[in-house]
C-alpha cells in the first residue's frame, strides 16, 4: 500500500494505492468508512458479501469504478498479473475480517 493523500488512520480524507500481487485472495472484510475505488492496472475480481461464490462477483479492468459502502462485507482476488487499485475514503478507517 502506498499513501497518496492523507492517512487512513487519521481523521480526514485519504487516498491509497493498493498494489496486490498476482494470485492473491483477500478474504471478506468490512471498513467503518465508505470508500470509492478505481482499478488502474490489472484484473481485480471483486464482490459483496461473506462468500466469494456469490452471483454478484465481477472482474474489473483498468478504469473500472466501484464503491465499498461502510460496514458492508466485500472480498477480492487477483489473477496472474496482479492489480493496482486507488481507494479513497474519509478516515479513520479500519479493516475487520468477517471470518
């Protein structure tokens, strides 16, 4: 993770660049703050809920925009090329894994 603006642990706006290696699975989790995100590189498979097997799982390419509503479980994974995602929110933020 690279901080581009602000700090997710402090009060106020922030933007981070999340660099995720190839073939990485990120388990279902929540954040206390709502976030917006844009995929800038790679393929980012993303979905809402507690399970990565739901019908609303989508693979997002560069330029794709999505939201992470506060306290809504979501998960992600990358493929062979990994991914970079820019994420913005209003801190303080946290990450709580669902299981």
